C-alpha cells in the first residue's frame, strides 16, 4: 500500500509525500526494487542527489541487467550536467539491454547533445521520436539538437509539437516565440 501511495503522490507531483511513502515501503521490504526505483526518482525530484545516486548504484549492484536503473541514473547525471562520461557509459548499457526503448534512446541522445556530439544526438533522439512521438521532453530535445545543427525551421516544428502536448510549458513557449 505504501508503494502505491508513493506512486500516486509521485504522479501528482507531490514529491515530499512520495518520498515518505516510498521510504515506508522500503522499511517494510528492503529488497523492493520497485520502491527503490520510485524513491530514487523521487530523490532526483527533491534534489537529494547523493541519495538518488546511492540507490541507483545499489539497484545496479543488485542486477547488472537493470536497464531502467542505468538509464535513470544516466539521465539524472546529464540533467545535472555532471559526470557526463559516466552518464554515457550507463546510457550505452541501458540501450544495450533494451535497444528499442524510446526513453533510453532519448537519454543517450541527450548525453551526446551535452557532449556536443550533435550527429549522434540527432540519430538517437530521432529514433526515440520514431518509436514514440507523444513525449514533449523528447520532442523538445530533438528541437534543441536541430537548433544546434542549424535546422531552425524543423526545430521550431518539434517545439510546436511539444508545446501542443505540454501547453503550460513556459520554456517551450519562449522557444516557439523566439522564431
């Protein structure tokens, strides 16, 4: 029950309560992989990165085929703009395990973007969009890559698609308006 309460609060973006319930769930079952994943993502949202890093490391130690743990840890690092080479290695491992996962393809593409390898970034994020074109973040990422490769018109189209999905996103509104 605590796990599901954590999940519900996380879904409602109430990350403080999500942390409480995921922690309770783990105190009952210290080996709950689902609760560890939920709590690690919650720690990320609450900017408690040393705690999230520890949980991702623990998840990977428990199962070296846990693609979600590799991916989420890589994405956490790239969003913080730290340890990008480590993030790249983890993202590579995630897509090695699940090569057709659109979230994982976006993550490795985003790492390449942060490393200024725009050709590889475009390749992976485009593959992600081909598999799932309903994720505003991924569409925005592709727009950002296209901006860097001087494909401005195409970039703005992806920003518009992203804004259609996430209509309250002020960052996307600025990107669309700046054209």
